[in-house]
């Protein structure tokens, strides 16, 4: 799973928000202004309403996460080296997960089926180690929540078969 690119540029979003704010006096309500402008630019009214609410948060007029704050969280979430405050980077997690895997999980897999359960970076690190992925490959690798990944290993511990059940 990769990150998708939004269909509307930031400039189009800003212009649409500005148009609604400038033209709401011409309409009976902000909702009517949103519907009118959304139809002109080709997005849904709900999408434009979300852009307006986000602009209000960014300007301090509404409570909630700002765009800058959300982008920082996304950067921490997907970055290899950037560490969130009081947290771990993907690189930190690798230093913990891979030795554990080699010491405990890998020997268990040679004895028969083994269930490994984890979350987020720990699973991304494990997949990185198992599949020999590089830093760039793992930074954009998303693991679907609740997906089941099944690996079968050859006697030399290489992957003989990998399948995913979503």
C-alpha cells in the first residue's frame, strides 16, 4: 500500500476555501456557499467543508490538529531516522526487533508453525529483515491492519513462500 496523491493541489484547496469565505454573504448559509463552489471546482461539498474546517484549525479559529502538526506526525510515522518526541524511529525499532527475531522467532519457525503478532514499526522492521528490503523500500511500506502474512521458510531460513490474507 502506498501513499496516494490528493487530486487537488494545495493552491486549488486554498482558492476554494477563500472563495467560500468571500461569497458566503451572497448565499443564505455557508452550506449553500460550499455547495455552489464545490460544484464549480468538481469536488464534493463534504470535501470542501473539510478543507474549510482544516483552514480554521490552521488559523487557530477551531480546535484540533493543524496541517503542520499532522504532516509532522506522518513524517515521524514513515521516516526511517526521524524520532517522535519520547518515541522510537524505525531505525530504533530495527535495533530491537531484528535481534529478538534472530534469537527467538527464527529458531521457533524451524520447529514448526509460529505465530508472530505485532504492530506498526515492529512489523515493518520484521518484514524488512525477512525480505531483505532497503531503507527506501520500508519507508513507504504500509501493512494493512488485521492482514495476515504467512511465510514458509526453507531449511536455510530463506523465504520459500509468502502469502497475504486480507
